[in-house]
């Protein structure tokens, strides 16, 4: 019995040691990117339309939830959309709670059923061309189960980008995570820990499901695109965050961010133990 208790205590100790430091952050330290009331600080960019033109009221807030809806579309017609937060970040954790609802918009691609995403390290909406389909970015692909076999979520897709895994440049467009399948309309919590270009980790309901390093520009899946933006080989240290519209209704009830770049000098009140990147200006 003592041996069993010792092993259990050791396992709990290891688990506590491997928890990300940001878990200790206080609720007041988190930034509510979505305020639960309106789309303040968010900029829609839908293929075929200018930044800020929210065609068909695609992105809206109802009952405290940010919804992606298509009830004003006749057909989807590849009008891929993204709603971008209006400032870039570099070192941070973003937490999103989402669920898929209803039926896909008429004309949506088969692969886009119960499909959305969190784009990180993306280009600004203002730098996207009018008919551009996706921002050059790293996509944390959100997928809902189809009720017929496994379909992981928090996968990696790479519109106009590449990453490195196990020391090798990965040019494949999408890579599945190790997450379970979430069928139906249940809420799912996705976390993305972004450490500049050093490391990006996907988590689902608190569990690590995918990790990679050195996000960089390269590859296809983005068209058309300004060549001044798509500089192949450029390492991505920071960028814009956006939520995706790919033809299936999806809801977001929480979109919060914890900045991991700040005052790392313990002499100042603005010091936080979970900061992993020093920003001396933040101390003052």
C-alpha cells in the first residue's frame, strides 16, 4: 500500500511540475478579446470584400456568443472569411471555447463541414488582397466529429506557411493532432501557446495534442497574395489572430488571451512569474 501511495504521489508531483506556468495567472491578467457584447476591436475580412465589410452579417454577437452564420447567404461561393483582432501578438496563450451548430451553408466544400480555425501569426486584414481566400498564417484547425469515426481537432494547417517538427521542415498542408473526436454540438476548449518563433503548442481541454517550432512563410493554399507579404523563408515572430468562416455555423463563447511578454524584473510591480519573454518597457 505504501508503495502504491508513493507512486501516486510521485505521479501527482510530476504532473504539477509539467503544468504550464501560465496556469498560475490570475483571471484579471487575461485579456477578453471578445467582450461578450459586440465586435469591438475585431475586423472582418471576407473573400471578395474589403476589410471591415461584414458581408451577410457573417460575424455577429447574439446572447453573449460570437457567431459565424450564413442565413443571409444564397450560396457560400467560396466566400471564406476571417475576423481579425486589431493588434498583433508574439508571445501569448489564446483560449477559445467553441462549438459547431446547425447545417453547413449551401455550396460549402465537403471538407469544410464542421470546420473552422484559429489563425495565429497571420498577416493583417489590411494587407490581404480583395479576392484572397486565406491570410498567410498558421491555422489551428477546429473540427467537429461527423458521427462516423475519428476526426481530431486542434490540427495544424499551413496557408502560405511551413513549420519544423523533430528538426525537419514540414511542407505538408495539414497534420492531425492527437485529440479525441467531439461529435455533436458540445463545447470544446482549445488553447494555443505561442512563443514567438520558438515553439507553438496546441491543447484541447487541457491536454497537449500537437507541438512544432519555427513557423515560417512558404508553400501554397493562399491565392491571390501580395508578393510583398509572402516572402518565402521569412520566420514568423508575431502576427494577427483571427477566427475563421469556412461555411459551417460555429459559435465562440470565450476568446481570451494571456500575454506572455512583459516585465520579468522582480523589482517592479508589473512583474509576473509566468512571463517568458522580457519587455523592459512594460516594467514602467
